[in-house]
C-alpha cells in the first residue's frame, strides 16, 4: 500500500523581503558544423542567441507555472549570457529579485529552457542519417552562485 503524502507550499508570509540573486549555468554539446552555422547566422529558424535570450527571460518569469510549489516572485532582472566553446554553447543566467524567497529555481529553469531552445533551433543540423542525435547533449546544469542580503546593502 502506498502512503498518502500531503503536498503544500512553504509558508513564507513572515519572512522579510531581502535582495536575492542566483546564477545558474549549463552547456549543450553540438557538432562543429552546427556551431559554424550558429556563428555565421545560417540557422534556418533565425538568430539562436537572440531567441534563446528571450526564451530564458520568459522561462524565469514563468517558473511558478511549471514548478507547482515555487512562489511567484517579483523578478527585477534576468541577465542571459551565452558563449561558444570548443564543442558547444555555454549558457549562464543570473536572476535578481527583492522578496521573501530565493531565485535559484528561476535561474535553473531559465538555463534549462535556454539550452532546450538552442537544441530546438539547431536540431535539423544535429541529426544523423537515421534521424538520431548521437552527439547532442545538455550537461552540467547547476547553480553557480546565490546571494541573499538586506535590501539597503544592495545599493551601497
């Protein structure tokens, strides 16, 4: 017999609003030929970097809609950085807020969605003859850093 487990959102009502910041990063391995198309702006679906930035920003703001126990937060900034490395694209997303709970899940969600968006935009070039993805891989999604401090310290 399976034991019934209750589910509940953590009550943060009594917590004070403080400055919150989290940075997450991840990596997508891509074929050299695909990276060249990205660099030359030859991806059929458009500019991979611009679309990915927007996808990450939207994902950060929509996190409570996909992770049911996350609190809706007043996101004050989402900064997305991408760089082409030897065998793929590194994505880093920093999310800021002033609120009662941290923004790690927003940063992780934004990073994951950014990497998925890259895959979606370049999948045509990553498939082998059988339509498989033998090389493409999303790896190393993690929280790189987080900050929590009094609001007045943020501007000082």
